[in-house]
C-alpha cells in the first residue's frame, strides 16, 4: 500500500517535469542508494525508482504499464542478477529462454524512451559468506553477457559498471559489498554514480537533454 501511494505521488510529480528518468530493476537499483545520489547529480531530472528487490525480468514485463505511465525520457534498467537466480523464491523464476525474451519485450515496449542497460556489480565468487550469491547464481555471467549482447543488437546503450568492479582487490570488494551481492552507499558514491555520469557525459546526453 505504501509503495503504491509513493508511486502515485511520483506519477503526479512527473506531470510537471519535462525530463523524467525511470530506474528499473532489482535490489541493486532499489537499494544501495545510488538513485538518490543520481538525483543530486542531475537536479533537472525527475528521477523515479521503480525497481523492487527480489524481482526479475518476469516482474519487469508484468509492470511495463506502470513504467509507461510516467512517459520517461530515459530508462535505466538491469535484470541479470535475479534472472540468473533460477530458484528465485520471491517471484516467478526465469530461465535462459524467458529472460532473453523478457528483455526484448521490454526494449520494444520502451522504444519511445532512451534506454540505458546497466551492467552491475558481479556476485562475489569466493565462498566467504553464509549466503553466498555465487551459489544461487552459478550462470550469472551467461545472463549478464547475453543481456549485453541484446543491448548491442538493438542499438541500446550499455553502461558497463561491472568493469569497474572487476578492478577491485578482494579487500576493496568486501569494503564496498559486505554481503557479496548488495553494494553499500560508499560503492554507490565511488563507483556506480560516477560511472553512470561519466557515460552520460561521454554520450553528451546530459548536456543535450537539460
């Protein structure tokens, strides 16, 4: 109920903004705080966080109409982390075939928006955690790479945050991502948001759209 009320408030606010950006995906987008930090970097944008923790691209397809109600000029989205969670207890699990079909469905549905797909932080593949994400997502890299290929084939911009995470030492990874999966606010400040902003500036998108 609280989430629906929040969405209604954001939807009303969006009617008064020319530049609306929707962030869409999993807990890697809903949480971690990077969307809030991005709002501070892009004050002329009305940035809406429609992501939901534990969800996958099945949920993404089921909520296409919600995203479209905002008439976003830009959509940032990521699904690989939970699409690779093939025994996902939170929503209808995906498989390799349905995941790829879902991404194409969303790209087609959002063709009136400028879409940026995000390559997020990889799950830590060392068994240092009681709940190690690599055990749950053994095919993560397959999903991540296929989503990137779909973006390329459809001329969709791909913001590669994963490459920045791959530069980290084990100690740095643990500092930024203590549970091996969910980045903390420091990671959002030092890695996620700077990478997104740098890409948008490289594309000259921020300047031309504000």
